[in-house]
């Protein structure tokens, strides 16, 4: 239990100032500061220590790249450097923020609440500040909040639904899009990302969580996804992936040999960690391509909506068209049966149509038999 004494007299004239101070302390404690530190910050009494933020940032970079759970240089450049650079610029400016909370808010305000990039930037700045306090002897009042959820926020329900809600592509539409992408190195990398999403039914972010395992009994290699999705129903488990190859209009199965090429390190994915996450990266690339714009217009003309998740949706539809039951499709796609039927109406609709067709066929056989008597 901690306590602090506030420098106010117990008189009515100081009630407003006392309440304002208590509210400031309450907010700071809610951001993760201890009561005593919060009281010092609120009173403007935090120790004034000269901090070389450029050197702190450089030492932090070395720490991330060369020590502990070290990261790749590409990860530093893509995820950490933008946020750290902005934080240092702010901290060395004439109007520098004076609290960790203000600094974090300034570094993430240009991105939507709940977005992946907002979360990454908040985490990066918080790590920098923890390094400053625990390794560079910065004052304790620079300790970042223990939780960042108040800074990151959450997506509005409408925004979250809009990014996923769309209609499935047909195999022919996906193949036409792939044929329309540039033949340069970048085009080939983005095309492989699309092939993986479509053939394996991946969420865009799951491209970053792919691996290949070998069955201990059969020695068969198979795809494995380690991504865990948090939802209202809990956390999904890592899962084995089951390819569903696409078929062109002539009935020819598309043999892309994705697994063999992955094992041979012949597939290099495009950059998927910048911006608002993998889906946004793919969208940013595709929206500049005539083939994608043409596909969106064709979908719109048919009262349908093309989104990046439409590649994943196509996997679900393809599976049901090939007679795979909804329970098996749900397991392959990494969500519950209930979520599958709710998110993919054709899961239940296709089963209903097939069931009634079987019933009708059976009835027709009985009628024919009776007619022959």
C-alpha cells in the first residue's frame, strides 16, 4: 500500500486544485505508474535529467540486434526504426513531450485505433523507454505504462467487419488476376502470396506464420500454420493446412508446387509487416494494378464485394463445391463450426441444396420403380 500527501490546505478555496491533481494522479496510475511517481509527474517535480536520446536509441538498436532474443535487421528497419526515429525527433524537439503517455500518443496518432501498425509502434516506443530507464539510467518517470491497450484502442465493429466482409472469388477470377500481375521480381513474390492464400485458405497475416512439417509415420511433408487468433470464443490453435488446388475453365488443375518450392526456398514473400498489417500491405500493392481494379469492377457489377479476404473465402467455397462438409472446412480454416456457418453462408446453403438434391433423386427412383409395376 502506498500513500502520498498532497500540498493543499483543507479549505474550500483549494478544492478545485486538489480534485484536478487527484484526477491527474489517477490517470497516471491507470497508465501504469506507481502512486509516488504519478504524484511527482502530476506536480511537475519529476527529476530533470539530461538524456541523450539519440545515444539511447542507438544503444537500444544494438541491444535488439545483438543481444537477448535478437531480431533481424529487416525487422528492425520495418517495425522498430520508424517509431523509434519519430520518438527521438519528438523528444529532442523544442516542444518535447514530458510523459511516456504523451510520447506514445504522438507516435501513434496518425493510425486508426486498434490497427496493427498502431500496436507495433506503441510497443516499439514502450520498449525504447524501458531500455532508457533500466539500461541508460533515465529517470523512473519515463517508465512506460504496463498496458498499452488504452493507447492502441480497438477497431470499431463496423471497421473490423468491413475489412473481412466480402464475397469469394471464383478460381477463374483468381487465375485471371494472377495472369495480369507484372512479370517482374516483385510481381512474382506478390503472386506467390496470393497463391498461398487461395490454395491454403489463409488469413493474410498467416502468411507470416507458415512452416512445413514431416509426418513421423509416413514421412509426408505438410503445411503447418502457427498463428493463434484471439476472438470472443478464445484463442485458435495452430493447425495443419490442407491445400485445395484451383481449377481453370478447361478443367485443368493448377499445379503450383508451392510446398516443394517453399522447402527449396524458392518462395520469397513480399514485405508484409509494414503499415496496418499483412492485409493492408497486399491491398496497397493490388489497388495500383489494373487487373485488380478490373476484378473489383466485375464483382461490383454482380452486386459483390472484392476484399483481400476474398482469396480465403474462395477456399471455403471451393471446398464446399467439392463436397467437403462444413465441420471439416471449419477445422481446416482455423475456426469453429458456428463461426464458419455464420461467416460463410454457403457452408450451410450448399449443404442444404445438396441434401434436397439427394432427397429428390431418391424420390425419383422410388417413383420410377412404382411406375414400372
